[in-house]
């Protein structure tokens, strides 16, 4: 059996409250909000962890 990596893995989950309703009512606004959300995380995570997260796949 192959040995397991000893690296630390961290998962970060975020939630936009009421997002299902917001997507239904304001799809264009939510596209912008999600883009802003992702941009904030792309800035904050490397600063906090000194890492570069992988880009989101479309």
C-alpha cells in the first residue's frame, strides 16, 4: 500500500445566505456578487496562508 502524504490539507467552504432565492430573482446581480466573492477570497487566502489557490473551473 502506498504511503499517505504527510502534508496538511485545508478546506474552506463559504456560503452566501439566501443564495438560491437570490440566483432566482437576480441572476445577473449574483454573477457579479459571486465574482466579487471569489476575488476577495483570491486576495485574502494567499495573504493569510501564503499560498496561491487554484482558480475556479467554469
